C-alpha cells in the first residue's frame, strides 16, 4: 500500500486503518489496539527525534548524540537500537518481537516520564511475528512527524481509537468518548484558561479537544493545567501516550487508580471539569464511603454511581468552576435510594445551569440516549456572565445528529454549534441592542427545543430534569388541508395497501401449493 510520507490526504486515516486491520488476523481487537498504537507511538517519537537529529547534523557542531539537545526541546531521547531505522531493518527477523520490547525498555530507561507507559509484550508467542513484521513495514511508510504536519499522529490516534472502540462495542466505551460528544462539552463550557479535570479520563479525549479549542481561539496551551484519573491500567497508558504525542504535560497520577477510593487530586479545585464516566455502575464500593466529605448534598446509593460522579465533580469545582458531565438519562428523574434527594439539593443550591437531552446511538458502548449536565458553582456573581440565579436551561437535542452507519450517530458541526450557541446566549450578557429593547440577553425560548425554567417550575415537576417536560412539542406548520380530507386520503391509501397485501398473500399460497406445500 502506498501511503504519503508527508501530509495526510482526506481518507488517509481510513486507508491506513484498513491496511493495519488486515494484519490483525485472529488477534482480538482489544489486544491489537495496544500493539498498533504502541508501535505508532514508537515511530512518532523516533521520527520527532530524527527531525531534531538532522537539524543538529546540519549545524555541524557534533552535538547530535547529546541528550540535552533533545530534552531541552521537549523531545524524548531515543537510544540507537530503539530508533525506527533499526526496527525497520529487522522487520523480517524472527526476533522482531524481542527487538521491539528491548527498544521500549531502553526508551523508558532514558525518559522517566514514560516509565511503565509503553507496551512491552511484542515477544509473546501468541503474537504472529510475520504479521508483526508486516505491520512494522506498513508503519514505516508514514512519516509521523514533520515540520509541515505536526499533528499527523494525533489524527491517526483519534481515528484509530474510534475504530477500536467501534470494534470492541461495549468495552470500547471504557477508553473512548465519541469526538462529537466531547466537542459539544468543550464548545459549551469553553475551557480556555485554567485548571481542567477529568475524573474518568479514558484515553484523554477531553484534554485533546480542549487543546484544539484553545488553539482555534488563538490561546496559549500553557494556560491550561491538565488533571485526570483513570481506573484501567491499559487505558491510563493510552492517555499518557495521547498526551505525550501532543506535547501536553498532564497530571493523571503516577498510575491508574479508583477515583472514588483513591482520589489522587484531593486538594484540586478545578476551573473546568469534563467527564463521561461509566453509566450506572453498580459495584463501586459506596458502602465504604458513607461519611465521605464529597457527599455534601446526600449520600449516593451503593447500587448506582451516577450521583457519586456528580457529587465528586461538584466537590472539585473552584468557586467559579463549571462542569460538563455525560450521564445516563435515568439521572434526570430517578428517585431510587436517595438519588431524588441529592438532585433536589443540587437544584435548591442553584448548581444546575443547564441540561441537554442528547440523541441515542452516539456511543459505541450503549445505544441508549444520554444527557449532559452543566454544573456551575457561581450562576449569580460571576462578572463574566449575567446572573442566572434560580434559572436552568433545558435543551432537547434528541432529534439532532445523522446516522453514520447502521448503529452509530454523530452530531454535525452545525448541531454542536446550535447547542453551544443556545447555552451561550442564555448564559452571556446581552449586547447593546438587546439591552435597549429591555432584554437581559439575546436568548429566546424555542418551543420543542429550548426553555429557561425557574426553580418554581422545576419544583412543580417534582424536581425531574427531563428537558421534554419543559421545552414542549415543536409547533407543526399547518399545511392547509382540512382534517376530514386528510383522513380520507390516509384511509384510501391504507385500503389500497391492505388489498395489495391480500393479493400478495394469495399469490404466495398459490406458489407454495404448486410445489406441494399447501396450508
């Protein structure tokens, strides 16, 4: 397969994925993910090292093997037998698995931040060495770091993570949140500057999209401080690599850990929290945490962790902090085992800024529709925005998005913009024209889509936060056809269909009878 060695063209990621997937053989997608992404990471840091190496050779001062000349520029030092050229030259060797493992071990020795991160199981017997060598040859055709295309591996990583998540189905949700969902959260709360935290960070998608948001708005990525935690050891490694390829320095703990039972950021007060925690977890060990300081608004039930996640996030928000959380729709209305009481307390303390009902089939792991909670510590006195004391915005986005295949839906850029713009027009102060017209901002309720509800209205609905209860049903334009006339057309068409159905049934019976199968 011929692959461009410089910039990637449209469809490049898909072409590369198809070629790599052919080499998977009988290996499970779960295991193959670590093999492929680990090799690509090795190729990337080697290419980046090579770019700097060639610059030093051109300078002619003889410093190309000086480790300080690399670490000074945030470039990982790659020992000679770990460089991709050596790996590529040994791709056909029966020992290629051990050669790659040794390369990873040497890189970790020289780069403390990568200790315990890299995949080092390429020599295992069940990994077909011929296919592994072919995968090395495939990856060798791509230059993963050039001055012109610095985020090429980032693009490949993001695409491959999505494909692996799709292939793994339910398990895919453990490490990947669909990009359109992450972008919705990022565009809504705008993590432009400050401390950003994800207590269930997976492979780091929230951090990556936050970085892109800052770059698109001409900000400085140095103004973002990244914090996270991940329970799964393999996924924690993926996140470390995902941050490393983008040069992001994030504190996601020295190892994986349980956010509830081993909170690695106990003193953190974050300006932004974004999370897509696992839905409806039953066995989260809540009975051991009954007196935890995080349960200010009520003790979450042991049988479902949804409100434990909400409470944990509220606890870690700074005084002006805002959080965006993806949760199962049950969180909006459940009254099981203290959940209703916690929700009432959150609403009474004016912490719920907005609720968005999302479409179904957005996730690889579940087909159920989900919702987004926007939690805000200071809806009243933040000078950047208007006071929204006693108000909550409801958005019903269930009809948005397009099916990209039989099982999965994605939100378009226009969908994401509409959701984010609606929230911003509700949150922001009005422009001069709107103020002159006696309005506090540019927001307007849209029947069937969005509605600002008061605390009294929410009380009248028993503190249930399902957007459909508030936004109502969209008005349908009258087509001018009288009801009786319309019903006659419908019934005439239905009679024709019934007649056609009977005709086909008789024809099928006759055909079956002709071959001796009467019934």
